[in-house]
């Protein structure tokens, strides 16, 4: 439990109990997820191998919102390891423009992520793919056995059901994000995953980062920017969404890559802006990250520059110990915890209830109001 100086009763009174619990449980949830994936290893391998090993096939990582960002984080690395082409395409894009994103004659493995599995677009993307693609199978990674996309018993669908704890009750997805991301990487990656190092990295960040995140929340920035290269651009997008969700849009956010940030978006930086940078362990990528960080410091314009790093060569960075030689995908898990905690604390500072921060009720835990239109073949 992430107590933040409160007991459980106080967290419940503040409407923060589930969010704090779900952020704090991630090391354990990752271990539990690994146990499920390990138990299903042979079944999953037999199901996905015909696609991963086929140079003419596509593997599409899909979901909506946070679930879509899982694919954005993992696709670059999975694509480098698989014989098939691995891409990230959101369900919201698939259902609205299916003929742009799906190919009728291309063997396709659709990997669907869903916390509840009940988002209309998630169900719709599977149905459309079945209708439009001649050879399609579905690997569903979800936290809810009762969700619409779980679909046990379908010949072309295999469901990986994650631990019940990963089915986040809070408005914002936290442990469900890292658990589903871990399950996908562990099942689709050719190289082995170092679970122990990842879970220890998460546990370490949970221990060391709260005081700084509290200080940042107390500073009440007018806007926040998240930056990351490669897989960390997808992570930056997820971090930006977490802050928007948990503060009910009170703190405008944006995300980009360090190199892309110079091309216009950098104008967002003011003396009331916090910039958070996720540093790559890859030497070449890190060089570009360092250049942008040095430039932001030289500009003397941002109110605060926060750096997360696994390599101890930045004096004031939040250091993830024991991961200096980790591959970048391993850093996705500990890195996201800092902005999750910051979002929770900023939500409390704004007088909101993090478990359900949307005061107007116009945004829901499971999206509402989506009307799926008929998709006709041509």
C-alpha cells in the first residue's frame, strides 16, 4: 500500500485508497502476472508462433487510451525481434478507419489490451477484424474475466486473464497498465525478461520517489511536459494522460520525444512549467536525451526539470538502482511509477478524489457514449 503519510481510513476518506493501493502493488502484481504467463507459456507460444515467424504477417498491438499506449511502448522492440511486422494501432483508429489500418489478405494477429475489456471500440475492433481479414487470430490480454473481449471458447481467440488485483478499481489505470504490458512482452518477446530486476526496480522507485513527487505537487505547476525517446515516447504519452485524468484536466500536459520537442512544442515551456525526462540506457539515444536536457537547463526557462535515469551520471536525477545495464523496455515499469505518484499527489493537492476525479461525470472509467457504425466490406 502506498500510504503517503496516511492510514487506510484517511486514504479512503480522501477518495484515494484504490489509486494508492494499485500504484503500490505493482511489484507484486508483476510477479503474479509472470506466474500466469509462465503457466500458459506453451499454449501461448503455439498460438502466436505462426504469426510471429511469418514474414508476411502483421502483429497489431491494440487498445484504447492507456491500453493503446502499451502497444506504443512495446512495438519498436517487439518488431525488432519478430519476423512478422509488429505495429501499434489503437482500437479507436481501427473502428473509425478500418480500411486504412487492416489488410484483408495479410495474416494478422490482433493483440487486444483491456482493463475491463468492455470498451465498445475494443469489442468492435475484434469484430471488424474478423469481418475484414481472411486470416486473423486474437490474443486478448485483459484483467476482467467477465469482459466482452475475453471470449473464451472462440477458435481464433486466446485470452490471457491477469490477476484480479490488476483489474484496477480506480478511475486511472496504473497496475493494469504495467501488468498488461509485462504480459505482452513476456509472451511475444524472443529474448527472456528479467522479472526480478524489473520488480525490484519498481519497489525501489516506490521507496525513494515520494518526497520529490510531493514537493512537485506542492509547487502547483501550470503545465507539465513529459519527454522520452523510443519506447519512452509512448510512456511519456501515458504519463501525460495520468496527470490529466487524476487532476481532472486542471494541469495541461503534453508529451514528445526529446528531438521532436525542439520542433515547435518547446514553446509550451514557461517559468511555471515542469519538464520530466525519461532517460534511455542506449548510448546513442541517451546522447540525444542529454543534449536536450542540457539545452533546457541552459534556457533557464522551465520551473523544474526532473530526470529519471538508471545510470548514475546525472547529479540530481531520480536514480533507479541496479538497472544501469538494463534494456530500455525493462525501464518502462519503474519509470512510470514516478508520474503515477505525482499525478495522485497533484490530484489530492487540487482537492479532488483520485479514485474518481472527474467532477462533472463527463468522462467514465469505462468509456460511454460510443456508437459503433456498420462496417461494410468493399
